């Protein structure tokens, strides 16, 4: 209930895209690719009976594969790519001595809010696309090249904790190949649950399976994108490496996670070799509003700010399962933190599949090709949109 009430899109009646996805899956000429967002692995089985088995990411992969996709990949791979770009952007931002903070831009609810309410601050949004959109762009270019197929034959489906992601996929400029949107359909976790029931997938019999490769390889830094403070922490791990040439302790920035924001958001200063980096993290639009107001009035000043529209981050997203009387976002956030702690690799820049993608295809972060495929000018599309009852924008 609370999640829907807080849904930043105002799209209380979500559009059901499950049939369109099944049409693509059953079309023998279409190559169907699923990508699964970080926060989905923390909640996918909440409305399913797994017969006592733990709802691990491996069982989630097996369940989604049973729907008939050709490939099941991980949005968290693209989250690692987002970090490569965004950490590089942050370093440029600091070098230029720019006024005011750079803001994260991977949450379309926040981007939309910033553009409507704080247009001056919106000019400082990171241009790096969200993991969902980076995945779509790479699936239809880099991966199409690996497969040796026309990108028009590829149909990308996102499983997201979010309703606003349906709109993000339709924004202008999100068509990298001229063959249609990079992400063809976006389904919520509730729609995933519905699909598994429609196809009579015996989730209680599933054994764990791995994501497909290479776009299914991800690090702990990618997994924490789904919880408030996660994008900031992942970006700092990599920015520190880019500046010093060495890795910090993977938990060096753990203070970002601590509870109890004083003014509705959390703020910290971290000592880098040559300066103090001042950061702030907010989740929930009321908190984001208070933070933006403080920045505009000069009552607060930061170098880098993360904002997520939903309370607790995507774990509290409007596309998550709803269980009346329960708010599960804190538990889901813990699940993502544990997955990070247990990950073999915890730095985005150490992801071998990401390294291969740069070596073979993108070149360096912020290269011409990276700018073209992985960045977007938020000024491209006008605000405000009118949201219609089926969740689309007119
Ligand atoms: Fe979507 Fe996550 Fe932003 Fe909520 S916090 S609007 S779920 S991207």
C-alpha cells in the first residue's frame, strides 16, 4: 500500500505488458532477452510458494528462464557499467571545480521530480543513463554484434521493481540503433509473479541456475543499486580507485548505510588523498524536496548527491509485490547488502565482463562511443508530462 501511495509516477493503474512479452517469446524469429534489476532478487518470490526453499537469485534465474527467454541477463552488469561512466563523470566534475553537486540520475522518478520542481538543479544531473537503459543499448549493439544478428530481431524485456521505468524506456533518445526502443517492454515484479502463474512454472521444484554470459556477470557494487545509498557507495569504491590507482576497503564507505538522517537525508565527508568529498543521500520525494531546498538556499553544500524517489530506494519501489500491512523494504535492503558482502567481486571496475566490453567495444569510459550509447541529455525531453490512467505519458 505505502509503495503504491508513494509511487512517484502517479501511475496507480499500471499497464499490463505480459501478453506483449509472451507474443515475442513465442515468435520463433525473435531473440528474447530478459534483464533483471537489482531489487527484484530481493522480492521476486514474496507472493510465491517455494516449498520452503530459499528464494535465491539462482532460483529466480531458473524461474525466469522457464518463461521461455533465449537469454537471462543481469541489469547489475549494466549497473557496473553505469558506475564506470558515472565515477569518471564525477572525477571530471570535481576537476572542473564546478559549483554545486553532481546528482545521480538512475531513478526516473527523481529525474522527473528534479526537472519539474528544481530545473536549475536538474542541469547538474549526471548524464549517464540508468542501468536499464545502458543494458538495452548494449544488448542491441555490443551483444547483437557478438551474436551477429540484426538488432531489430532482438526484444529486450526488463523486470523492474518500478513503474516509472516503463516511461523511461519510452523517452526520446532511448533508441540507439534506429530499430525501436532499446528496451522493448518493462514488467514489474507483480507482472513477473503473474507470468509465472500463467505459465504454471513449478517454482517449488526449481534448482539454482546461473545468469547467461557475458551480460549476466555482475559485482556486489552492481547489486546494491537497489537500496538507498548503494549507487553512491558503488560509485565511491570505483572513483577512489580511478583517483589513487588502488582499491579502498570494499566497506570503506559503509557510513553511508547508517540509519538516522538528521534533516531527512544522510550526509558525510570522506577524505580522499587531495580533498574532502562531501556527499548526501536521500530517498523518498519529501526528503529529496527538503534536500533540494537546502541546496538552493545555500544551507547545505555537497559534491555528489544520490536521490531515489521511493523510500529505501528501489527495494520500496512501486512495482514491488504488495502485502497489506507489511513494509518489506528494509528486509529487502538487507538482502541486497548481504548479497554484496558475499560477492567474490565488489568493485565495478573489476567486473571481467565489463572490462571485456570496454576492451572490445566501448574503449574508455566517456569515449565517443560510450557518450553516444551510454549517456543522455536530460534536456532532450520536455516536462511536465501528463500521466494517463494506463501509466503512459501523453
Ligand atoms: Fe523506480 Fe527505484 Fe526510482 Fe522507485 S527508487 S522510482 S523503484 S528507480
